[in-house]
C-alpha cells in the first residue's frame, strides 16, 4: 500500500480489488491486486465502472488519479488466469468484451481529467488503461509494452488508434510488432507518457497536478477535454453542437464572471463549476 490507498475513507469495490477515495478536489482510484501486479479482472472492470459512475456527477471530484497498489506495477495487463475460461475462443472473447465493456466505456467517456500515476509494470491492457488517461506521469521505474504479438492476440482497434495518436505510426509499429518492454525515459521521449520523474518525486508531481486542476475552472476544463477528444475523432463523428453548447455554458457562467472579477482584483479565482 502507499499514500494513495491508506485513507480512512477508502471504499472497496470488486471484493477489495478496486479502491476509491476522495480528497482535496480529486478522486483516487486504485487497482488493488498487487499479488498479480494489479492485473485487471472482469470484476475489477465492473469496479471501474461503479467508481467513475459515482464520481462523474460529484462536483467535489474535479479530476481522477488512477494508480496501482504497491510499487511493482500500475496495471500489468489483463488477469491472464481468466483467459482459459473467459477468453479461450472468439465467441468467449465477445462475451468477455461484453462484460468488461461498461467499465471501458465509462473510462473512455469520463468527462473530467484523468491522471495516470505509474510505477513499475504498465503492460498490455494496463497500458491501454493508462492511454485512456488524459495525462500520464511515470516514475523512473516504469516499464511499458504491449505483448500481444507474443500471445497471438489482436490488440483492439481503438487501443491501436490511441497508441498511434500518442506516439505516431512508426513508434506504434515498433511497439506492437516487437512486443518489447520500454523503459520510462524511452516512453517519455516518444510521447507515450507526459513526464518521467524520480521515484521520490512521483507523488509530489501527481498531487501538484491534481491540485492545479482542482483550482482551475471546471467548465473550461470540460470544454477543453471535449474538444481534444472530438479532434481525435473522424470529422463525421464530431458533435460540434455539443462543443458549441459547452462554450455557451462557459460564457454564461458565474465562473466566467468570477474569473474576470478575480483578475481585476488581482486575487485567485474561486470556481464552483456553475
């Protein structure tokens, strides 16, 4: 356990394999299966859904930090012990995708900023989870990779697309074709993570980032996230009317008036998300 999993108000999900707590304007969601390097099971995906569904409409949660329990792994991938029963054929894999789909969709469409705090292994499905975060901060001991080519697994199209968006097609091809493990500095250099920091600075860096986001205007951040996600989609799939509505909400908000007033009065703005 670490500082992100020891709060008295921690809630347990998925039989304790997913942990959640709120503090100081953000939520912390912990993948808690350290004996298996936090490999994610079907039940844990349900926990992801339940935690994010609760926080989606909670104004006290301005951003979410995802992390793994212990210091060996963020998420090392899917729980391979479930493969023989749940992913042993194309039909079984469809059922696995159906069971895990709500959690994946909730993470993919979560409207608030998500930060991945990474130590140790961040592999395969774990890397897919990290890539769904808006910002990835890794310690120097981070290890990244996609071993699909060693398992004869087809990495999902949306996950390949996310990888290409982050690192470009050439680096994506190298990662997928070789199935090699990448160290944290290499991951930073190719853009797979935003920042690589010394282990001793990881918590400070992540918490400072979460506090900064919490102090900024939630409506503006929501508009930015909406626009970034839309830009990455095919133009035909962009909901431009939704983006325009969010811009109008910002322009008519009390927070916009507060931002202008605080600027004129040379003080820090106090945003409430309305």
